[in-house]
C-alpha cells in the first residue's frame, strides 16, 4: 500500500527533524519554508521543494504545519498563497504550531466546509525531543482524523494523546506552557541562590533533580545554562508568544494567572536585553548575572 503524500510547511529548529523522520520512514515529502536554505538538507535527501504553502498543499494528502506565530498560521492557511487555496477534498491538515485555540477552531471549521479533516497538534519536547522523535503531541479534532494521523505521530513522538474536539490540543499546550513558565522562574531562582550561597550549582543540580523538585526542564535545560549554552531549543520570543496566548485565553474564561503574568514579565525583560532569539534557559543567566530589575 502506497504511503500518503505529505506536505510539511515550516522547516525550523524542530520542523527540520520532524520532517526528516517522515522522509526517513519513506513518506513522499514536499516542503516549504520562508527561508528556502533551511530546507536544503531535506531536499538533498529526497524531498521536493514548493514555492508556497499553496503549491506544497496542491498534491498533498496530508499537510503538516509548524510555523512561528498565530499570524503565520493564519497566513499559511488563509492567505493568498495559503493551503486552503489548493488543498483537495479528502485531505487532512495538521497544525503543530503552538497557536491560538480559537484559530484552531476556525481552521477546523474552514476545513470542514471544504471536505477536509483538521487537527491541532502542538508538541512539547524542544529540539532534543524533535531530533530523538520522542515529542509529546497534544491533539484536538475528530477521532477518525486522529487515527489517520497516528502513523505520522508515532514517527515523530512518543506520548500522543487525543484531548478532545478542535482547539483541545492548543488548550492542552497552554497548560503545558503555564506549568513550564513558573517552573523556569523557580529553577532560575534556585540556581542563582545556589551560586550566591557559594555552592557549586552543578553539584546542587545533581542532588535536587531526582527529588521532589525534579522536572524535564531542570534535567535538560539547567545543565545547558550552567555550561553557558543558551542556543535555542525553543526561542524566548516564541515562549513569550505562548504565554501571551495563554493569558489571553485565560482572560476570556475569567481566570487570573498571576504566576504566568510574572514569568511573562521576566521573559519580557530578558528579551529587551537582547535575549529574544536565545533559548528559554537564558532566563538562568538573567538571574545569575543579577540583571533583573526591582520594578
């Protein structure tokens, strides 16, 4: 049985690895990215290049998108050269960007009108999870579309859960980001406290990461920060975007999230100091260099 043809739109820090796994699994793959050079290695390995999202989607059975911001998602699907201009009835679209739950519902409604399936399926695990194909994938949409996409999800991730109807994947990802945001603040403060107390932060980390304070961020991002590695597995600017979406969504539901508000304000200061294109672990440097302001 021939494999479905995949269009993969968004060849970034995570998308490159994710698309590469699908290519390695033998799926016919067409790729598009705003910066074409980022897709050169995939094309060299056998992927086809498309000049626009519309061109990528024209012959695809399944379209996967993972781009930067909700505005990018909207343009990718609804723009003049967007996916919905050319995609065929019976196809399936899967947006794996962390984006707005309301936009996910809008995409699902537009897809249904065209006889197309739609899933919102944001991921967690960063660049390492993408490279090692062990992402957590949080999915919203119809069960039949989820079942169709499962062979692809199994190639890219390890923890794959259908959370509910359209938008549920994005709501779940917001829960993930809320938990991470306050955790990153706590980890930054713990490491700064260890340093100021005259301890070896790496030795402290060895003690606390396997106890009640343990977390994925503590075990995977804190060591990078302590080694002075602030390269992005996940960009600060994208994390700020996610926190903004979560706060906006919470406000729509009448929910206050003061911990998230604090984390967003601290990351905003880090970004203003030039950290927008660094990884989220750069918040540790913000603390350890004593740059946080008292206001």
